[in-house]
C-alpha cells in the first residue's frame, strides 16, 4: 500500500505527463484562431462588419479572459456585435496561452473554471453563427468547408483542450485532498462529529488550509471529511483507478487513428478533381493570347531583364516552399497540372485497392505499412500542390496580370480560393493528428 507521500509523488508524475502536452494545446489554439479568422473573412463576411482593420483590435499579449457572467442564449446580432464578440473570443485564446499555458504549474482551480467558461462562450457563439441565413448564402463547397471548420474547432476544444484542463483540475483536487487528509483527521475524527458543530470545524479547517499554503475549498473539505471513515487502501485504489480510467478513454488505437487520417485524404478526391479541372481551364484561357499581347510581354521582360513568364505553351511562376527551410522555388503551370493529376489518379487507385472500411479489422502489418505510406505520400503531394497553387494564385493577383485575370470568371476564381482553403485545412489537421499519434 502506498503512503500519502507516495500518492503525492504519483500525482506529480501525472502532472508532469500532462504538461508535456502543453505545446500540442498551444498548437490546437492556433488552429482554432485560424479557423475563426477564416470563417469571418472567407465564409461569413456579411455576418461581420466590413472594417478591413478589424485585426488591429486583436491583442496577442492579452492576459485577461473576458467572459459574460451569464452567457446569453443567443450570441448573434448585427455585424458590429458579431465582430466585437469574435475579437473578444480570439483575445481570450491569447490570454489563456499567455497567462496559463506559458507556465501551467501556476494554474489553479478557479483559473480552470474560467478557461472552460471561455470555451463554452466560444462554442456558443460559433454555433449561433451557423444560422440558416448565413449557411443558405454559401455554395455547396463553401458550406461543406464551413461545417468542416466548425467541426474542427468543436473537436479540438471538446476532445483535446477541455480534457487537458479537466485532468489538471482532477490532479489539483486530489493533491488538495491528500495534503489536508491527515490534518483534518486530527481536527475532526468523523463526519458524525463534524455535524455537531460544522461552523466551528469549517473555521478550523480553513485556518489549517491557509497555514499549509492552500486556498480553502469548502466543497472539497466535505469530500475529505466523508472519506475519513474509508480505509487508506480504498482511497489509494480510487485515486489510481481514476487516472487509469482516464487513460483508457484516450483516443482510439493506432489503426483507427490512421484510418481517420487516411479517410480525410480520400475525402479530398472531389476537390483534387476540381482543382485539376480549374488549372486546365486556366491554362486554356491564359495561353490564348494575341500576337500583340505576346510582343508587349516579350518587350516588358526584355527591358526588365527577367525571363519570360508566359511562353506559347506554359506559364512560369514562383511559390513559397515551407517544408524544412522556408524558401522560394520556381515551377510552371504544366508542372502543377501534372502533379495534381498524378495525385488525383493516386487517390483513386488507393481507394480502389484498399477498402478502409475493413482496414481496422486486419492485423496484417503489410496493410498498416501501406496506409502509413499513403498518408506520408498524401501529405507531401497535397502540401506541394497547395504551395504551388498558392504561388499561381499570387501570380494571377499581380497588378500587371490583372488583364489576364479577367479571362477567368469571378465565380471560378472564388471556387479556386475555396478549394485551396479546404486543401490547406486538411493538410494542417492531418499533420497535427499524425504528430499527436506519434507522440503517443
């Protein structure tokens, strides 16, 4: 049987294990702020004020959480109200990161209560923004992306961030119980004795808590008093079983997590198809240039000293490659189309050859290896497609290419932007999930 000191050491180990997840929690918060900004700027712009400088009100050095005492039942209103509320929500996330996650060892129970309330505030606001008027105004792919972002935010808070703070709260409560258990036993020997004069004993226990450097918690004091008649072995079993139960509730085993990640990549088949179709249409539109325009482009490149960006059969442009050291690389539209079509065919072949619905029933290491190879190839390929496509989008947006840009209908440009937003989101989510899985 473990002594009280050994149980405290057990809890310190649990706390150290938990704090190793701090960087992951910070990265999840970063995902959430990016998703909220994306919803505001790209999907629900008319639900918010049109003020272009709204990000100036974001405070990345915030340390104070601001949450209404009572969260309203309806958190949706005019564009200005929505914008101000969103700014407050994002600033709350910065405050949590700066005030608490910077040094989680200083977090106390009231802090956790406030953090969880801030999460509730955020989720309530997010849910109310998905009103019918906002959703009905979106195209199908935009609607799917909006719900995907919403689900991503909810999943991160409910399944990753909240459990971190709830587990820490459990550790803090058990540390409090173990610290005061023996002193309370000396003050009041039984619950029956406590009931004779609760006011007196509450004051004595409160004084003892302060002497030990603890903030008095009347509710936990009652739990300790109720436990006085339990044998020490039972208290030890309850504490250790509680953390074992929490461990058992962690995310599903590796095969299921890999299936989830691979399934997200497979769900991009339609988007990759659409992306390849857009790039081919853009190629046809942009390379259909008059002889006069070609002469103008030739002279401009000649006097600027640059190589030709547009030839008879291709368009050259640069893009930012973020793998490893961030750098700018050069590619062409033909190369981008080939990459996209190759990955499209790779996705379709994978889906034909391996049925993900039966994968988790297989214990064949070869099948697991194929899934892992598919995930690695998909991340590299889809991320490269996104980076090059984003470079092409930047090239199109240059002021001296505006005439060419008019050859592509506004609707198709918007579809292209939404496709890139969705593809990038899948890359980010899957990459974090994979790192989380590797970390165990």
